[in-house]
């Protein structure tokens, strides 16, 4: 099936966090507070996708206050944390939201993402993802995780769905 056909079916975007929304590094500050860095460009991409009517959220293998805060800032539609079995979390998401797997795009970076990527309607690996993800992804981004891979994917998706120009036009309006 052509990528554009798959893209036009997408109603929800499911993101891994560590290695996709971040560069996969974790640091610890005073009092053992976890520190992560997120791309503001990825954030705008998420906002634009939500404005276009797409559901956007996360399924993360780790639980983190930083993840929860970022999910809140981006007004994500769903946030599953501490999910070592991402396929089970994905199945719950589908049931809760009345979606089919074919209506979901998933972006991942490591082996734990493979079960969901194999089910999703569109599967995307970030540029610096594990090589094994090429066996189950539709394409690999040019940008690395935490450095614009989400924005790149969402911009591509919105263009394929014919929504990008209208979203961008408002920035040129007087």
C-alpha cells in the first residue's frame, strides 16, 4: 500500500518518549530530579497536528515527572507511562479511543517499540533508531530523536493529508 494512502487513514499519532521526543539521554539534578530535553519544534509540530484534528499522545516504557510535565504542556490526548509491554498499552489505547491500528502512526527508536510498530498503520523510525526497526518501519526520519524527528514526521503527515497549507497560512495572515 502506498504511503500516501496509509497517511490519509491516520487519526492518531503515538509517540515513544525517550529517544523520540528526547535524545535518549537522562540526567539527574539536585535531589535526584530527572532532567530531559525536548525540542520546541517538535512541540509546535504536535500543536499543529492537534489543530488539524489528530489525536496525539505518548506510550513510554519509563515513568517520569518530566514526561508528565511535557504531556501536560503539549495538551496531549493520552499519556501511558511505565508501559514495559507497549503492545498491551497500544491495545488499551485503541479500545479506549475507538481506533483501529491502521488509523495510528507510531514513532519509535528502539527494540521495545517493535511490537507496536508492527501493528500500526504507519511506523516511523527516527534517524538514530536501532537498525532492526528498518524491518518494521515505513520510513526513517532524517532528524534524530529529540532533534526534530517528530516535527519532520508530523509535517510530512499533514502535507500528505492536505492540511499543512491551511495550518501555515494563519502565520502569514495580517
